C-alpha cells in the first residue's frame, strides 16, 4: 500500500520489495517500529518485522472471526468441539513470538544496539569529565 496519510519524516518505511496489504498492516507497522530508534533498524530487521506485522494482522482477523462465530462449533456428528480457528491463532502466535524473540524486540535491555547506545552515552560523559576534570564537578561559592 502506498500514499498513507500522516506519514512523517520520522516514519520508518518498509524496505524495497516489502508490501503491506492494508491500512491495518500500516497501523501495526507503525506500532511495532516504535520498539527501536529509527537509526537502529536495518533492512533485514525490517523484512522480519514485515513478517511479524503480517502475522499480527492475520491473528487479528482470525480473532475477529472467532469472536463472531464462538469458541465452540458443531462437527458433522453434532458434537460440540473447539473452533479450529483456535488452533490457527495459536500457531500464528507461536510463529510471531519466535520471530520477535529472534529479533530481541521484547528485550531491549539486552539488545546489543541498546547496550551500544548506553556505551555511547557513557563515552560522551567520560569525555566531558576529562575536559572539565573532577574539580569542575564540585560546586564552589560564587561570592
């Protein structure tokens, strides 16, 4: 899908060759891309994220259908059984969580990109301390 209203310069667009099927997928895409800073996404991550988004859209559609039909259905013999969509949703959720775990989307504190970002801040603080010196950090009377 192209030409989404409200796309800003901060929006993270899918890489070339990745197509979104609907405006719902675009919304899910924008929700998931907020998990990291724009500069921390690489094309491979965005390709995997597109899979996550597609699966999430499918889960939501199946859940809507399941909610409308009910958790139990009647088989050919007239026996109530769990709706087959329950199994479909479960499989989709497992696939989605596997990809999320492989990308460490749910563990930003242990993600090397987050650690690298903290290291940048620490390096900047050390450089400032080196320039100012420890004595420059002590408050002195101004009278």
